[in-house]
C-alpha cells in the first residue's frame, strides 16, 4: 500500500476542494452532486487508463531511481495540470482564436460554451491520439518477440514487421480510411492531425535511436579509456523516454477529457476527478515495476497493447461515430483481465512441467 499513500492524501484533498466548490455553487445539494461526479470521473479515468499503466511500466522498468522519481513528480504535474486542465484550454484558445485568459474565463463562467468549443474539434483530437496509439500497438505487434500470446497470429505479423516502415504504411492506410469518415469540412484538419501523430511518434523514435547510438559509442570509448562517462547520454536517453511517456499519456488522456464533458461541463470538477485517476495510474505504474508484475504475468504487456490497439481504433471511429466511454473502458479491462488469466494458466503449466 506504500505506493498509494500519496494518492489517498491527494484524493482526500481533491474531494475537499470538490465539496467546497459544489457547496459554494449549489449548497448541500451541489456538494453531494459534485462529490459524486468527481468520484465517478476518478473511477472512469482509472478504468480507461489501466492499460496505460501497464505500457508505462514496460518502458519504465529499465529506468534508474532518478528517472522514476522524475516520472512521479514532474510527470504527474504535467499529467494532472498539463493534460487535464491546460491542454484543453490551449486547444480551445488556438482553434477559436481566443486569448488564454478569455478561454479560462469561458471555462469557469460559461462551461457549456467551453465544452461545445472543445467538442467541436473532437475529430482532430481523436485522429492525432488514435494514430499515435495505433503506432504504439503496431510496433509492438510487428516486433520479433520471444513471447507470443496468440502465437498463430503474432508469429505471422512479426514476419511482416521485417519489412521496413510496415507500421507506418498500415497507420497511413487507417488514417486515410478515418479521413473518409470525417465530415467534408473537417477532413483536411483530421488528415493534418493524423500526420502530426505519425510525425511526433517517429520523431521520438528517431531522437531515441540517435541517443542510443551515442550511448553505445560513449560506452565503447569509456571501455577503451578514451572517452568520458556515459552519464550525459544516459540522461538524454532518460529525457527522451520521459517525453515519450508524456506523449503516450496525452494520447490516452484525450478520450478521458472528452468523455468527461459527457458527464459534466464543470471544468474544475473534471480536472479534480481526472487528476485523482491520473495519480493512481502513475502509482500503479511504479507498483508494477517494483513488484516485477510484468515478468511474473508474461502476457500482461500483450493484453495492454491489444487494449491500446482497440482504443486507437475506437478513437479513429469516433471521428464519425459516437462510442460510449463505458465501452472503451470495458474493452481495456477485458483484454488485461484475459491476459492476466492466460498468464496464470501459463504459470500453472510451467509448474506442472517442472514437477
């Protein structure tokens, strides 16, 4: 439970703020309503983002303690305030050609209009986040892994992965299909947003690859006694990994932020509820790393990536069709639960084979 102490403290503070906010705007009835909605949003965020925690853990498990602490401190500030509060405000400010202060005033004093302006650009947001998450899934599924969950499928897809840029090729095809779904007046914006999703994903991969090359060269020079320590390269690599996780978290948070407006238009309540969920997701990530859960349950990472693939497709379909948030959350939970059961079955089989 030590991993979650800070989360419970944060939750208590957030609920007290929510209670004060509700009471000041609607008396005792407003207090009860606000507390209920805040709790619902927190549970929704946790259920939608558990697969995010598993994927984060697969990236984070090779990091040292310094970067884990950065992930839990600076990272949580970006996740809570950046993605759950500032980012939606920036979207409205840019797309509506308004100043930041105007948008903040709009969010606090006319939440319905603020929500309408944000939801008006749901298609572009979904295209960006959907394509980014799709590339995360495709690069995992096309990778030559030692462990396969669905061997008959994954072993064949791994062979396709030997073809250069296969994941980008598939992502572009899916993006063009999504563009065909969009309203004619939004199709150009959806295409540009999707391309930006591809560019940012590839940009992170390119920079990471360059830094890994520098790190290997630096380590080789150090072994030969002709180079400096590899600390700077490791630090740079940590920064790139940190940025990758933040972009990944941003892509996961899009559906939560947009979906929250289907429950309430109050931006303060939305921020508090989603922030509670984001805190628990961060701690779950560290818990999975510290306990070695991914090594113990070998298919858990697979289940999370299949959930990512499903979420990516749902986000891209939402360019035209409305998909209830409950479906998104249940699909993620179903894949991870399935993977967990498969991992337990595998452990039992391994134990029997040893005995």
